[in-house]
C-alpha cells in the first residue's frame, strides 16, 4: 500500500487553547460559538476512518528554566514566561481529549515549535 498524499495538520490542540479551563481559551472569543472543538473531533474522526495520518505541530512547553539565558524574547515568549501556558506536565499542556495522536493510524508528532511575531 502506498502512503497517502493527504494528511491533517493540527497545530497546538492543547487544553490551554481548547478546554474551557485553559489559560488561553478566554482569548479565543468565538471558540464555543463556532463549535470549534466538535468540528476538530469530527475532522480527526473522518481522517482516521480514511486512514489519513494526523500530523501534530505542538508548541514548546513551558518549564521554569525554559528561557534561561535568552536575551531577545518575543512578546509571545514573554507572555508564556509570565502566564506559564503549556506548562510541562500540566493539564494545559495535554492534548485535548479526543484529539490525541493515534500512532497505529500513522499519526506523527513533529518537533515542537516556538511562536514567532
């Protein structure tokens, strides 16, 4: 079987963005109004039913020493340092329930990215 030429890309499907208790969820004003989480779950389900892999682009997670020695932080890095969103090991840094990778489906977690501004 040849590998598919189509995949789904999910960027930062963390609880801190998508869950009602997430640290950044209040900034996403129309998340609930547009039923975003339900649509994401439907997208992932449809991809899996067609054996299409889901690629996960995940943000770096915060830890107490993550920014040690940084001399030129972006405003986004400063916010992450101040708010501790996507904190390693925390609820907020977990992938929203129902959107987790399924490696038996060929899902891939790519290297973690930093925000840029």
